[in-house]
């Protein structure tokens, strides 16, 4: 009987999840229920999927509203009607247009106009599919309305948004958040009514006893609507089904492309390769994933035609078909990649292909996808729900309750005594708990693009976010449930570094001939590159530069490709926290230790010494060790990936895993230890092909750094760095022989450039220097270098504040005048000449020259100017200390102090916060010593609490030198940040300025 029902996907309005709404309907005896969220279809597919669990026939529609003013409620008669509604809603959302007073003449949709609304519309005639919605409070007015004569058009329209008073309270808070007003100031027209609750059917029948035709019409409307989507495990793949005229042609094209790729990838096409290829092709065809591979291939072909660099990874990297199509550069034969991780008959989803492009190229790739596949509305970005988090909800609620900022900050931080809070603050915390995890607004999935056989609006309406691509109103889980599988197109700075480094090398070293960077196999056996990896000299290189990875490379002693592939997965939390990282290192270094491996596990995973390292190891162990079939093993894979939401099937497989192992005579201690390792993988391990893809890109970047280090570091800086701040990459360039220069008006560009070994910082690094002035400077310099400050000011008009930045960073040093002299001149001239930043001077104006004293500018003053303007200094940072270090101990001396207490000075680079198994906070610190070498520290909970990090700076560290697997670090006992010297620019005793005389 209820035609208008809201879930919490009526964003910042509704309060119930889809299943909560269904449960409410079942409790009230409903066997048919529409979901009609406000201007939104996010919940529709999951509502349809879950409705059979409650013995309810689902119907979907939309409650169309302009600024919370209800226009009409529409119900889809069938799937075509849902398409109509999604088309209509999307057009208005994309263009940000209000909905018209009257709905269009839908062909497969029922439109219900609220009785109160019709008074204003003066609408008296209705199409066959149009109805008048009457609420309980409309009955008396209806008796005196001429609409009462249209008995066949009257239906019961009662809105259901809440279950009880608490829901209504939450609703009002959500409306206040949405309209950005105090709760006490929330207008009535922006709220629903407390009566918008589900009423017992007996009460409805009693209230409408005098107008039984209304209930009869309502039932008729409900019964004529139906909606069908297949959510079964045998559901049809809803992705674009073919690229050519038929699926047979698609398959022949795929086979032909693979055969063309064989001689390119393999000098000797062995029987093993042929068998693997045939096996994959047959299964790809059987699983109906041919077009999935061809679409990825087409994307790659476009990227190659544009000269874009890319990396294909994910479980699809385990595929020889992907390797032959050049979607990936990982050879599954060489690495013995496990076929069943990539695909098996029990797998219900296509393999994962994550294709990385440089951040700059990704947008064009996305445009290509939409132009090629989205012409008929068949492409869209995948949505993602941004939910309320407790801290954010506290902030939002604090504002609508009118709490002062300091009180909101305290509540949000969690640093308070609950017993000392007033009732209002407790109310904020109580309702923040209710909001936690509920949808706030729809955003965009980080990488997913959908390409469907049917129009995307068959499944959902779309929003049009600032990116300019339509975006569906559901997330990846719902997409997979209905048979839509995403294509992952990601942006990655590492590829931008590689692309830019090659361009910089060609410009700075035109005599150099570079090898084909896409063919990484020669790099795998390059002794110089492998020596770099072994010493962890990988700063700036993709995936191998972080402190944790640097530590792991040294502990293992990685010096070849296959071990780097393993390290790329071992570093993941699942392997590291389960203890398997340590066990792998022990077995890698000590052959005797390998004898401890379980014989079956050793046989399954000999390359990792019987230690589970990769995602497919879980499938192998489940299948070969526990005797599960591949379908059951795939349940474990999905369960550990974090994408699989139902725990029932997962727990059933766990029970069978244990039962099978017991039947095989395994001891419980061994069984539960193996299972513990499997569980630790939850979402935190790579497929081997994925790790191998990462290792390939690591070797590509390592090659460039090894043989062209300065050019590579410049490319790294220009691509936003990586794990560390810009200053660390400049420090690395300096260590590698580069000569660093502050920005220069006659030599620098917007980005950092290199000439020989001279590296000139780009203007983009100057804090507060405007982009328009960078462009104006470069445009003026086309006509020749700047010869004086006057010459610059005439050619590049800018405010004194902007000019001050350039002078203080010493960007005019090529003019052979010190910056203090230039500041005197600049301020005098700007005070006496009106500067129009938009209009260059037509004629040169004479200006007075100054007779100035000779100024002395110290390195310390320059360092402070650089700190202010660049956020770092090009000088030795230890120059800034108020007191020089009391000792000169450096990292390379630590080997002489093993297990001894030392004091050492370090400049903080980064600190990783983590927690122990007990939940206590601890830190891992990364510093540079006085020589500029790495210093690694461990801060256990008592020390972390007593001596916290206090921001960027130089610390005096006291601690014990410890060694593990030849890796030295300091277990901190005490640390303090050392004070910097007073800023000499503002210290009159340090620097007395003399007043210049004018001539």
C-alpha cells in the first residue's frame, strides 16, 4: 500500500538502509514495496537483490523534488521504465536543471502527483499512466475537490522515511547538515513530517473505509509494476559483449593477436607456451571474457599510438594472453605464474586488470574510452559512497548544535572525559555514533570505468561531477552483483617520472641512445642495477624507496628480479604482520631453516621456501593442502580480498578446510597455524603477477637512476616526488653530483631543469609566487635575458610583494647585485612609480640610482629566506642549529656500537605511526645524519608516549644500536628536537642596516 518509501540513499534525508526498510515492510505485512529515493537510484539494485530474502516483490522509482519540494513520484512499470526514469533524472542532474512542474509523457512509467501539488498546477486531465496521490490528511479536502470525481485516478500516497522518533531526530540533523544551518533554524519546508512512518495496513484500511476505490487503485498500480535483474551466480556478463560483428569474430581476432604476439615475446615458442595459450583462450571463450581482453587491448593500442607509458597489473598479469597482447609486461612462463589465480571455471568475475598511466596521460585515456565506447550511453565512471566517519560526524553535528569550535575540536579528537561533558556534547557523540558508516554523498571510484552492453541508465541514473564524465550512483560491489565488471584506469606519478626522465635525458645528453624502456629483461641481469637494489639505493624509484622497503631490501639482500618480485608482496601488511615476512627472510638466508617447511607447503611453494607470500598461494594451499575444490578456494580468495561481503560461505569453507586437513591426518596445531596465515592475508597481499608488474616498473626506474641519475631526479621532482618531500630528492641529486641552484630569472623555468650537472629549481617551488607571473616572466624572456632590475620591471610588471619573493630567493643573482641592494631599489621604485601588472610600460622611465653601503649577506640569512620561500633550504640544514652538535657520530659509525647506547643527531625525514598487537602507538623514524646518510629509528610505546615527534627539524637522539639481518637501527630511549638559531633577518644585533643615500 505504500508507494513512496525512502532509504538512506535519499542522501541527507532518509535514515534506513535498504534491508531495514524491507524488514519494516515485512513486519507490517507488505508483500510489495517500491523504493523511491529522492532524486537518486543508488539503493535500487541492492534493494531488488535483497527483497526476495523478505518475501517482498520489489518495485523501483524516484521521488522527484526541487529543493525538497515534491513534484511527483514515479514508479517504473518494468526495466524499460527504470531506463526512462534514469534518463530523465540524469539529464537534469547533469545540467543542474530543476524538474518541470509536470513529468514528461513516459511510456513505461507511472507518475503520481501529490494532491496538494495539483492545486497549484491547476491540472485536471491525466494520461492513462498518471495518478493523483492522496494522503490521510487529504481525505477531507478531497471531498470538496472536483478531482474527487476522477475515482480511477486516486491512489494512496503516504511517504515512509522513518521508523520512530529517533529516526526523525536523525533526519532533522541530516537536513540541518545539508542546508548548513543551526538545528534551531532549520526551516519546516526542509524537513519531512514525524508522521512519515509506516502505518499498520489495518489502520490505513480503516482511515480509507469511505473511499475503498483508492486502496483498490493503489493495489492495481503496485501489481502492474515489476523489475528484473539477475543476481545469481550464473548471471550473464553485462559488459560490452563484442567489439566486432559477432562473438565468433571477436574470438578469431583475439587468437590472431596472440599468434602475432608470440614471436615478439618469445624467441623459441615451446610446447609449454602453446599449451598455456590454448588453455587460456579456451577458458576465456567459455567464460565469455573475450571482449574484456579486446577492450583492454584497444585501450593499450591507443596509449601506444600516443607514446604513453603504462603498466598493466592485477591478477590479469598472470595471463599469457595479456602478455602477448602487451597489456602487461610480465611473462607468466618465466615466473611460473599460477593460472588458476588468473582464471578458473569457478570464478564468477573477470580477471583484474589495473592499468596505470602517468597522471597527465590518464585523462586523455579516459576521454578515449568514453568517445570509443560511450557514444550510446554505454560508459560511465564507477561511483563510490563517502560515508560519515565518527570524527567528521562529530564536527558536522557540533556545528548544527551550535557548539564553539574549541569544543568541537575536543570532541572530534576524542581527548575528553565523558563524565565531564554537558548534555549537549553527549548528544553530539550519541548521534555521531548513529551516523557513523551511513552514506553522506556519492563520489567517484578511484579508477573504475564501466562499459556495458545495455545503456548505463538501464542500471542507474548518473551524476556529472567536475571531471566531466557521467558517474553511476552505485559502487563496485553492486556493479559486480549485477554483472558489470570495471576497467581500472589509474594515474601514477612513477610513470610520469619515467616518461619525463627520458625526455630530459634526450635534451641534456643528446649523444645518448637509450634502450627500449619497455623491454625490462636486460635490466634484470644488470649488475650495477642489482647492486643498487642490494644496497637499497633506490630513492625516487617506484615502490622500492620507502623506509620499510629500503629496510627489507637490505635485510633480504635483494639482488635479482625474482627476489624483488617476492619482496614487493612480502612488504604488504598481510605477510608482514603474520610473521611470514620474518620467516621468509630466515629461510632465504639460511638453507638449513628451509627444512622446517611443511613438506606439502614446500612442494606447493618452492620458490618462496614454503612460505605464503602471494594471493594465489592461498588458492594453492586450499586446493592442494586442504583438498578444497577451486570454487571453494576462490571463496577464500574473495574473502581475503575485502570485496566479498557475505561471511557465511567463507565460514563454511573454513570449517571444510579444517575438516579435510584432519581427515588427512594433520595435527590441529599445524592446521590452525596455516589457517592463521591465510586469514592474515585479508586484503593485504598481491597476486604474483601484480608483484611482478611492480618489479618491472621498479627496474625501469632503477635503470634510469643508475645510468642517468641527475636527469631522473629532476623528473622525480617535476612529478611531485614520491614517498618523500621535494627537498629529499634534491638532497639525493646533490649526493649524486648535481649542483643545486635557487630559481633564476634568466635560467629557470616553471618546472625544475638541468643543464649538464647544474640543476635550477623551477618557479613552481616558490611559495606564494603566482602562476600568471611565472608565465609572464617566461614570455618576456623569449626576447632576451633580463639585464637589470629596471629592465625586468619594465618587461614583467608585477606587485612589489611578488617581486620581493624573487629578490629574496636571489633569483636576480645573475645581475651581479646582492639581494639587499635590489630590495632597496625595488621598494623605492615601486613607491614612486605606479605599476600596472596587466600593462607593460611603453617607454623606459628614468629612475634615480642609489649610493648604497656594501652589504654582507650570510649563508644563514639565505638559508632562512629559502626556508620561508621554498619550504626547505639548499644549504646544510645543520647550519640552522642554535648550538652545534655535541658530537659528530654518523650512521656509518653505528657498526662499531652494536648493542651500545649512543647519542646521534638526525634531521627528520618521515615518521611512520603504527600500533602494537595490544593497540599501543609506536613509531618508526627516518632521519638524515650530519653527513646526509640514512638513520633509522624505532620508538616503542613508552618512548613514543614520553618523547613524541614535534614536527620537522633536527633531533638529538639517544638510543641503543641494534642489528637484524645486517640492518642497523637505533632503538630510541630519548629524543628532543633541537632549537634553531634566531632568525638573523629580524635580529638587529646580528645585522645593522644602514640608510642609503640617493644621488
